[in-house]
């Protein structure tokens, strides 16, 4: 729950001709933290200085703020004319880098409120030489999973790296429930194989036949 003083609440909700907002983007690329803002001057927040000139108010895709967890993606377009980000995205360490987007509200008296409006992991990038831009895809933390750089959840992409893997061809027919992050129910018909951990996180294939 966000707590504001009566004065700040009036600055935020009441008539305030000097009020404005700006976006702050924090990304981790190959171990380095990058801080960017769509404002035309540097912005300091939580001990970091966010640099202008690489994103605009139109660089970040629409973000819907709700009370429910969302698994949507957000696209971010970076200006790459000076080549500052090209080397980061040509290396392998960009995949699954952390990314957070804030919206900061302020007026002539200073900052009123800074909201975390999206948090996720970088899962795609497209370098566009014609426009000197880099399109970055950020997946919500609720859709977090580790994957090899460049792969997507479809057969064509998976088989680029694992030609004999046809798992995604059969996903639609999968019926047996998988218990993520908690023990699965154990029945008396379950069998045990040598070397099994016995944790029960994944149900034994024989237990539900």
C-alpha cells in the first residue's frame, strides 16, 4: 500500500500545473547496471543516476497496472546511434538480465511519488541497423524461466538447438498435472527408480495411470 501525506496527495491528485511524470528504466546487461530516463535531464533515484538521451516517452510499450500478477511482455526501443549498447547485446550475457521500469511523478517542489510499474527479465533483442535502434523484449517476472539465449517456446526455435526434441509438438495433448514448487500427492501405486531423490516435486508417471 502506498502511503502519502495529505500535502503530497494533494500535489498528486489535485490541480497542479507544474506536475509531470517521467519513466526510469533499470537494466542489468552482462553484469553491468544501466540506468536510463526519458526525461531530458539526468534523474537521481535510489542512489543511481538515470541518463537521458537513449529512450523517449514512446520507447516503452503500454503497461497496464493491475492488482493481479501479469505474464505479459513489454517492449523497449533503445537509441543505439552512439553504439553504447551494441556490444552488450552482441555478447551472450544479456539473456535473463533483470529489468525494472519506474514512473516518477514530480512538480516544481520536487518528487512526489515513484512507482515500480513493471519488473521482469530480458528475453529477446533485435538490432536494427537501418534505424540504429535496439528493440528489447522484457518478460514479466511472473513468466520467469531460464532458457538458452535465442530460444522460444515453440518447436521450430527449440529444434534449432535440439533437432530431435519434439516436446512442444505434444504440449496441447498433455493431461497429467505437474506440481510446480510443492510436493505432488503420493499414491500407493507409485514406483521408485534408483537414484530418485524422493522429493515428490514431480509425480511419478505410474502414479496416475
